[in-house]
C-alpha cells in the first residue's frame, strides 16, 4: 500500500531539478529504475536474508542515510543540476 507513496515526491524532484528539455528522459530513467527495483529487490532481499538477517537491515539503514544526505545536499542548491 505504501510502496509508491514517495512517487509524487520523486516526480516533483525530477520536474524541479531538470531543465524542461531533459524532463522526459528524467521521468523515463525514474520509471525504468523503479521497475528494475521491483524485479530485482525481492531476489536480492532473499539472498541477503540467507546470509544474515541483520545485514538486510544494516544495508537498508546505510541506503536511507545516503539518500537523506543527498536530499539535504540538493535541497540547499536551488540551481538546476542537469
């Protein structure tokens, strides 16, 4: 139910950060990466749980910290990045 809750935020970021002529490509890349994630992550999660259940949560925490820091970095930069 909450799997796509961040979709509007991602779309707003693409629209805000990309120049108008690059937005189509940006939205395409966003959609392709989302589809790849939906296909690959359950398999990757199963492999990580097989290695260590704790490792699954450690990697998730590291990923969230990376994205949080990236968002804070770009939030202060109001110029277009691409």
